[in-house]
């Protein structure tokens, strides 16, 4: 049980690192090849993107690390039962703040994300809701 919790925390850290570095190969190492990303599209419909398509888009994005942005990522919850787990995480990829639900399965002894369901909001709106003023949010050299 402690081993699974540790492995799931490690998976979340890899996820955060991949997002900050916008490293598609690092993302690919933790997503199952049959996984997908689901969100409400701009037109209000449910959009489901196969992971290969999502990874191709990630390869074209500029990394928050490259742009000098500070990290702000956290695990909000982890729930697991045998080979099934759900991680709720929050992270920033400016100009947006994301809340992701990562459904995971233990496949051949290794935890993999099999479904990512996400929502996001403008970072300025998110910080205002938390009572924080946005002041350049760039990392100091």
C-alpha cells in the first residue's frame, strides 16, 4: 500500500516535471498508449483527444520553464484501490491554471495514466479568486 502511494506520488511528480518542461517524451512515459485527454471544448461539447494527438501538440508548445515562469503544482488528492487510482492535481501553464483528474491503472506492475480529464481557467482569474494579485509571476534568476 505504501509502495503504491509512493509510486503514485512519483507519477504525479513526473507529470508536473513534464508540464513545466513541456517534455512530451516524459509525458509519454507515464501515459498508457491507449489513453486520452477529455475536456469541455470551447463550443461547450465534450472533446476527447487521443494521447498521441495530445503529445504532438505538447511538442509544439513553449515550456513554462523556458519562459522563466515559477512552478506552482500540487497534488490535491490521491485515492486508490488495488490496481485503480485517481489523482487530482493542480498546476500552472501560463496563462492558464489547470485542474486535472488523472485516472490510473496498474498495468504489468507499473502505474499508468489511462484517462486525463481536465479543466482550466485564466491564471489571473484563478489568483483573484484566491485573493492573490498577479505580479509578473516569473522566476527570479
